[in-house]
């Protein structure tokens, strides 16, 4: 069974993002970019399933600019067997990515499609759900445990009230949450091996997908600055301030 894993190139989670001076977006020039952390977990899960003999081939997919090949090489260093870049300089929104992934699912016929639960740059949490809808595939989102057997996946999901375990028939879409696993470190020999692995490049047109944006960003701005905190002398003063200044208690 093949596993297809979507990996997005995003601003590294350690970088403090800055809004561009013209308020059109976030400044990404000369900023460290990395694989979306949830997607590292998705690749790791696919690799673990391959190590268990359940998955036979892992295909990493990224959609975006040429530099996404770096993200794909990292995915292959973690353990993906080959990679596909859908190359475009258009700014991609979740629906466009879901359509591209759907075209690749039709082409590759994977039994499992892993995505991160959300990309840390847009925080959309939409692509996996949209892909499942477009492909008419069962979906399990926010996975914190995945067990695959007999053409089914038993997936434990992190939901508001605690944990929910569902059984879905494969092929299916699974979006992964933080506690599913801890991704392995990429070793130098594996980075070297990854350089030789197959990486195919398509354009959205090759897959028959129109990626034109349907959403227009009007303005991006910094959150309002927080005013400095104060120290209060004792509990009585704290209660008095919460009551009369902040007015959060009666
Ligand atoms: P989002 O819906 O934007 O929060 O993204 C959820 C997940 O969809 C990510 O964790 C990735 O697995 C996948 N994804 C989103 N955008 C891309 C992209 N441009 N290339 C590859 N995968 C993506």
C-alpha cells in the first residue's frame, strides 16, 4: 500500500514573523523556512507504518515554489521513497492545494493520505477536510494514534472532550496532531541518500487544476501591542483592581 504525505514549506516555527511595511502580508525574504511541523509528524507516521511492513512506498508531495524541493528532500531524508513537487509561484490556498492533491491521489492511488492538521503559517486547518470531500474519501482528523489492519484504520482523535477512536475504511485521509509521534532526527547519511531519490515536478496545468486564488487578502497587520503589566502589593489590591479597573469580577 502506498502512502501519500503532503508537506508544506513554511516560515520556521522559531522565527518571529514580521508584517511587511505595506501591510500586504508577512515578510518572508531572508527568513528561515522549514517543513510545517505537523507534516514532519505525518511523514514520521508513514515511515513507521513502512517499518511495520504495512506501507510499501511513501510519496511526499509539496505544492509551491521551486524551493519546496528542499522540504521534499528533508521528507525523503526522514524516509519518504520519492517526491512530487507541484511547482507554482501562485499563492496557494487550501482549496487549490486540495485539488492538486486530489489529482495526485487519482494518479497514485494511495491507501493512506497523511496531512498535517494545520499549516502553522495560515492556520487554516482545511486542506485535509477539503481533499476528503473532493475525493469522496473517509477522513480522520487530529489523529493522535493510528493503527492499520485489514483495509481499515483505527484512529484516535483529539477532540474537545478528550479522545475519540474511530474506524475508517481505506483509502482514507488522515490529518495528524502533535501527540501522534516524535519525528526522528535526520541523519547526514540519510540526507545524502535523499539527494539521489526520485523527485518529479509537475505544473498545476499538467494536473488540470486551476489554482487561481478565490480569496483576496485585504490587509495584514500586527496584533495590538500589549501594555506592560504591573505588580500589586497584595491579594486585596489584586481583587480591588480586578473588580474596579479590569471589571472582570463582580
Ligand atoms: P492548512 O489547511 O493550510 O492548515 O494545511 C493543512 C495541511 O495541508 C498541512 O499540514 C499540509 O500537510 C497540507 N498542505 C497545505 N498546504 C500545502 C502545500 N502548499 N503543499 C503541501 N501540503 C500542503
